[in-house]
C-alpha cells in the first residue's frame, strides 16, 4: 500500500500550536535554496523512512530537495556493517582491503553524482568519503544516526579524517558527539503521524492484519518491531517472554525485516527462528519494507511494546508505539533513554529479568498502562513529530548558509 500525500497544513491540527506557522517563517528565509540528502538505502531502516516523508515536504516549502542513494558492492556493505558495529563499540576485524574497498566505492559513486546544491546532508558512515567531491560553494553536513559515544578508535579515527572536513555534524544525542574541529548540532529523528505506519486505523483493519498472520486476539500480545539485528536483542526478548509465559497467558510477536545495506540480517533471523523453538505463541514475521499498515496494526493491537536494544542510535519504533498510546519497555541505551521517561511514558531496562518484570507489571496493571500510554502520546506529539524535524533542518540551513 502506498502512503497518501499530505500538505504541510494537513499537520496543523496534529502538531503543537504554532509549529506550522514557524515552519513557514523559516522556509521564507531559504526560499529557492537547494538541499541534497544522500544515504545508503531507499527502503528499510529509519533513515530511509524519514527521508521518504521529509523530502516531499521540503519541496512543498520551496526548498529544491533531492535524495540520492548509493549502491555498493557486497564487500562494501560488509565493510560498512563492520564500521557500524565498531562505532557502536563492538570489536571488529576490518582488513586493509576492506578500507580500500570503502574508498574506491565512495570515489566511484561520488564521481557519478551531481553535487550542485546549496546544502548537502550526508547520512552515516557509508557515504562519508563523498566529502572529497564537495564543491567550494556548497555547505555540507554529516548526519550520524548511530550511537558513537564509545567507538572503536581505529574505525572512528579513519572516518574522522573525512568527517572533520565537513561544515558541521549532526547527532541525535549530546552523548554521541565527538571531539571535532567543526560545529556540531543536535537534531532528534521523527515520525510522521500521517504516514501509513502511524495514521489511525479501524478495528476492521487491525483485526484483518492479526488474522493474516494467525495472531490470536484472545491473549495479550508482547511486540517488538525492529530489523533482525543483534543490537536489537531479539534473542533477549524471547528469553524475557519465556519468563513471563510462566505466570501470564500471552503471545510474542517479533516483526521486522532487513535493510539492503545490512548483510547480517538473515543470519540473525535464522537465530531467532531457532530460539523460537516451535512455540506456537511466538510469531516471527519477516516483513517487506513497505509493510507499514501491518506494523501500525500490530503496534495498536499490542498490550506491551518492547525495544530491548543493547545499542541504539534513536529507535523510532519507540516513538511509533508511544504515538499509538502505548508505554514502551526499552533498553537503557542511546536515544531510547531520551524517549522513555522512566515510570511516566514507559520503562528502561538493563536485563532479560528486568524486561520480564516490567512486562508483567504492565500486563497486571492495565489502568496504569493506559495512563502511561496517554502521557507517551502527548510527549511524542511535543518532541518527535516530523513537523519539529522540518523546523530543525530549516534552522540548520539558515545557520550553515549564514542567512540573517
């Protein structure tokens, strides 16, 4: 299903008061300017999902906006996946030929693209070396979506040689910032409340999705939506569910897929299926990237939503579930700690046992869960909607272009 297209004014009754008027005022300052976004995948993952919604709205506001996606070799993606893991603190073996492949692929792809733009936002490590092709007249900003608070120094020092030559760097949390000779900016990611993944759904649609995947509607559903990635800890979720199942009737749904630039997804999915061990109450759904209505319906039907990550740049699935009035139990890491206000909009946890305890608490206290869900939706409205994200990017353009 294809998302409907909405105008800026479609958000006026959803966004906090005054945000839409602020958007228009900021857009006036950069009317006719051009903006380019570059990332490594068109589908799959939060970055692609945000750009898919942001780019049309930039253009509606009078900012000439393009979105280019790089296509690498298998070795390139293997290398950048190891970069990703190393930047999030894992020890990784990265050989000289992998570093060489990264440089060669970046140079080749960059030579095929046009960088005739006023501002470019280059997302994450995959295309960071594009800076070698930066025109003098353009202002470029590197946007980091992952947790690099404690990176493996060899990999970070390699990338830092490129990042230091940008006109600025954007991070999702202050703790992710690094010592750099360039300005650094803080911009939270966002969800689009009018997208297929987040818009209101009828009970008929929700029930149809549950029936499609043979998920029972007569027992509480524990849900985690995420890529099949070890940092999302799906095996830990299964362990927590098995503890809860000893005391509470429930089922578990692990819904996700893989991104084009993540070669490890199938390996993790196989491990998850093995851990499920033919339990009929565990439903492992390998969904396509456009299964937005399905994810929306699952989040709305869930009794408890988890995001039990061990590392997390931000975790948009937390804001998605909170927008649907669900308190979320998440790993006490990265951007999850920014979204979950402990005891108010959900709970952060550090262990399988802690996860199980908080799942049982919410299952056994439905009125408290409902109250927390109301607070969660309001907190998301005030902080994590696409309209705020647009304001931040427009303010960034005003800043880097030095417009009064």
